[in-house]
């Protein structure tokens, strides 16, 4: 979904399926485009809007950085989509590009005039809600699925924590197993898993299974960006996670999942 100065962009399609876009705020000098990413086809709309608004001071607010996961290439056949996406955004010459909690430092390094917004307040809200459930702070611990998440978020949580070391099959991308480091910190406690992006939820499914070896208390999950494919994976079906908190759901949460997937 795309908003212009807070109003939803009006767009339709001609019979040949090409875009028919209407912009009614040309009189304003400063324009904020907010792109709540749903798919790559929206990038063409962003390109058209920026060209249409030539001469205006335009800011792009893009909470989710598309292609953020493709921040490195391992084989010759891998296409560095994040690099080319960022080059396209840079070519549009926005005054500023605002993103929320990027997956790594690579995306921001590739973007011009970027402003990064922290997930600290969203994580604090999730912790507050979990503490309401748990009752006592000393009965809650945090778990980070990998060292990257631990380095990004451990200063925010200020709680005892363990973290995981994932072993993947790099050919398929599938997780083979997950080792828990600093297990005593989570033993016999409720646990909040914290990370940035969730797709089908495999990382968190294996994290929760590993955590269950050390505690029988409830497990919660915070992810900044939640993709709709979470509904297709084993994570929710398994019942291992009591509540999932997200600051930026990339889909409209169906009514039947609103008790477990909570936007904060």
C-alpha cells in the first residue's frame, strides 16, 4: 500500500492491466510517500510518482526494506537484488529515505540519504505486554535466534538472554539444527524471542523447539517485519508460540489470527 501525505494513493488499471494513477496534491511543495511494501510491482508505482512529482521535495518512508535478506551473494548465479533495488531508489533522488530496523548494515550502506528508525520502542512495548502475562520481570528471559539479532537488540531488552547458532544447508537455505548458547539464562523462564523479519517462521519454530528443552513456560515472539507467509509455515500450527508481536505486518492480519499476531 502507498500513501501520499497520509492519504492512500488512488490507483486502478486500464483494460490492458497498465496502471491508472491519480495524484491530487500537486500544490504541496513537500511530499511524503509512505510505501508499506506488499510486492515488487509497487516499485513501478513509486518510480512513476517520483517522476510525476519532479521539482517537489519528496521523502520516501519505507518501513520494510525490500530484498533486505539478499545482502550477500555466495555463488556466481546469485543475483544481488538488494544492490540493484537500492540503486533504483537512489536514482529517484529522494530528499530522504526512512527505513525501520533493516536486516543488516548492507542495505543502509547502499542507500543515499538514509535515515534508520530503531525498533527499540516496539520491542519495549512487546516486553511490557509479555510482563503483564508473566507477572514478574525475573521470570522472563530473552532469546535471540542468532548472534546478529543478539548484537542488534540486546541493549534494548536489558534482560537475561540466550542465543542460537543456526546450521543451514546453504543449497536449500533450510535450517538443519539450532544450538542454544547460554542456556542457563532461559532455564525455567518464560521466553521472548526477538528478531527483525519473519517469513514462514522456520527460524522461530526451531528456536522454540530448542527453548522447550530448557523450560516449560510460555514462549513469545517479537519480529519487526512480519510477512503473510507466516500463516503457511509450521510456527503457528505447532502451538509453540503463545503470542507474536510485530511492528510492521506486511499484510492484513486475518480475524482468526488477531489473538496470536498482534500489531504494536
